[in-house]
């Protein structure tokens, strides 16, 4: 039996496909609603701006990218008084 072929000191082999898992954006939505209010001092109603029509697409990209990081940014708009906006 011949030894496996090597290139630059590494074995040539086919990469195994990455495992796939079902990701439910609704579970992530619930998680953020329970995590963020005590962590950033927000009311659940303040977080409505996070959950727009593009939320599912953003968290799906986050879930599919193995090195992804998701940031939630709290922005206070002075022009409208004491309103805070949150972005992912």
C-alpha cells in the first residue's frame, strides 16, 4: 500500500463538510429579550428597533458564519429627547 500523497508537509485529503444545524431566529430573539434588558439597562419595549424585518436574515448570517460576532449597539438620540435605539 502506498503512503498518502503530501504537499508542503501536509496530507492531501478532502475536507469533510461542515456540520449543519437548524437555527431558529425566534429562539435567538427570545434570548436577546431576556439578556439585554439587565445587561444594557433597557426596557424590553426599547428593543423593538432590533427586531425589524431584516432581523431573521442578520441572525441567519451570524449563525452560518463560524467566526462571526454579533454586536448590539445602544445609540441615544439627543434630538428626540430620551430615546435610545438599538442596532445589530
